[in-house]
C-alpha cells in the first residue's frame, strides 16, 4: 500500500521538495519504517484549491489514511506507529520531551534583532541540556542505542538551526558540545534523513521570509 502525503514545495521552486521540518519528520518516519509513499508538493505561497479542500487549515503535512486526509505530524506519526509497528520507533515516555525547547528558542534567536535580548543564551542552555542528556545516557540517540520518534522530530529542526543560524547569524553550535555534534553526525548521516532533506538553499529561502518579516 502506497501512502499519499502532501508536503511543502520549495520556496520559489514549486517542483522541488521544500523545507518544512514537520514534513521532513514524517518523511523520515516513512523511510525508517520502509513504507512506500507518493509525494504531493504544495506551493504554500499560492495554495491550490484541491489542497485547501483536503487541508482546510492550509497546513502541511497531511497524509491520506483509509480515504481520509489527516493533518499534524504528531497525529500522523502516532497513526503510522499503530498501523506499521515494525520497526518500533516508540520513545520511552521519560525521554519524550528531550530537546523540545530547542526549536522555539532557535526561532527567537534567528529572528532577534537585539544581541542583548538573551535569545542566544536561551538557545545555548537548551543545547547544553541536550549535550548533558546524551552524555549521561550514552547516546548516540536520545533514548540510547536505537533511533526513536523523538529523534525524528528533533533532527529536522536541528538541520534548520544549523543552516539558518550559520547563514543569518554566522553562528554555529559550540565545539565544546561534543555530544550534540556526535548526535548531528549520527542522525544527519542516515539514509532516511539524506533522502528526504530539503536542499540548503531552500532552507535559507524559507527562513529569509521569516527573518525579514
Ligand atoms: N503542528 C503542525 C505544524 C505544521 C506547520 O506549521 N506546517 C507549516 C509549514 S512548515 C505550514 O503548513 N504552514 C502553512 C503556511 O505556511 O501557510 C505539525 O506538526 O504538522
């Protein structure tokens, strides 16, 4: 059975896979579970009517399950786990929120126009907490030796963080956070990630609109 999924098309290039971290999360999950899928690229700057008909909120990703289009990556990943339990990507509950504040703090920092507003420090604290978690639990993944759903949610966001902060702030994750660097290597190097990531230029193009909003 081939699943249909609507994802973001690249900013300014509607025929190319775009830079939505929530879509990327679902695509990596499909790849890790080896579920065949068919992509529909959606130009979010000019949403076609067929898309608004199936996704009234106008958001991606949406996936068709049993003839019903379902939005929201949290919900979609939950259904995928139920319907395709092997390999299991279930995260033990004690690890489920590790790294969850990295994306909102990155968002504030990348948009910040005031270098003294504490947004860089707030992001650093979150990255340090991830580093400590990985050190304490041995890694390479958040729940230990196996990659799980919490990694598949976080890693696309770290990809955005790395590219957008490098480009707009000339900022990179401090070398001292060695466990975070090892985590990035272990996850960005996976075939499921490589195959489904947006090209860097489109990640930058996507953030350009938000940074200069
Ligand atoms: N909570 C949703 C968030 C999805 C979301 O915000 N997607 C963005 C793209 S990254 C979107 O579709 N935005 C609509 C728009 O830009 O008009 C999820 O996890 O799927």
